[in-house]
């Protein structure tokens, strides 16, 4: 993977790829180039077996302030309407790419996370928030509907009533409240934030990576199926997991009463 991106930083260490959205002067608001760079990185990550865990975060004071609205300030209404689908296709490609990554993905949220930036975080597998995080589905404030999968993720994480509340009122919530309602997995003091994220990422990077990918796929495909269909799916996925090197290593480690040494294969 190349590393000479203009608006995104990539760092690889001990199996963990950290992707940092890097437009700090505008709180990492998305422009077209940053979006395209993010897509390229995520799609390359899916093909790289050396990467065992992904961390997505933002540079400076924020995770991300959503779409850079200055790019659309002078757009004509007719033109905006005709290009809305086209514009969103790139965001949809990024969201689907994150969802389908075979590696576990952590969104590390500090400061502002609003609009499309928040919904990209919701497409990740786990979310750790600092206690200075401020999260908002801000779309209604400018007369737009949530995009980037917002309706899908919010409803599944929170239930329809709370999801609608966040979307309709577009109010900001802090990290502690986001943890309380289940929007993030954990809220931690800002002083401990980086250490908590690193420890979690390294833990996942040393785990059974292929099995993690199968778990993700099983849960995603189970969302809209009945119990009988899910039971069939779990049999299919278990038959694949049982043939992995990491399953064999896990059993041997258990029998030998030692920590497993997973290879991610």
C-alpha cells in the first residue's frame, strides 16, 4: 500500500493499520480527494493479510466534521439534486468497504464526530470514544436526511425510537451518553484514550483474524434473516472456521494450558 496520500495518514505497526483522516484545519471534513484516498486505503487493506486490525481516527481536535459544506455552498439546487446519487456512491463504497473488511475495525472517536463522519464510524465494528467526544446526526440542521448508512446503523444499534430521535432533533451527545445508549462500546478519559485504543487494537491483531472475519460476516448476514436461516448460516461459517490454522492452534493451546499464538490464518 502506498503512503503518499494528501489528506490521509497511514501507519502500520505490529499488525495494526492506523488510518488517520488528516484535514485538521477543517476538523477533518470530507472533500472529494480525502474520500477517494480513504476508499483506496480500505480496499487495499482488504487484500493485505499482514494487516490484522484497523484503527480509524482523525487528526488534531476531532474525529470528523462530516462533509465539507464549503464545496457545495454555491451549487445550484437542480445540479445538486441531479448529482446527489452520484456523490453518495463514493461514500457508499467506503461504508461497504469498511463493513466487508475481513479484519476487525475500531473507530477511535475524539472531539467532533458529526454527519457522514459519524456514520462512517458506525460502519466500523467497535467504537471507542474519548470523554471529549461530541456526536451528532446533524443532517436535519441543514435540511438533509442521514446518509452513509445512518438510518441502517442507528436503527440496529439503538432501536427505531431512539434512532429517530437522534436523526430528527439532530442534537449533540457526549461520549458518556453515547456509551449509555449503545452508540459506542466504551467512553474513556481523554488522557487514557490513545492507550485504550492501542491495547484493544493489539489484542485484536494477535487474535484469530480469519475467524474474526467470519464472525463479522455471520452477524452482518444474520440481520434480516429468521432463526432457521441463521442456524443454517452458522453451520456454514463454523465449517469454514474449523478448518483454519488458528482454530487448530487454539485447541492445542487449550490442551497444553498455554496462551495461543495465532497467525491470522
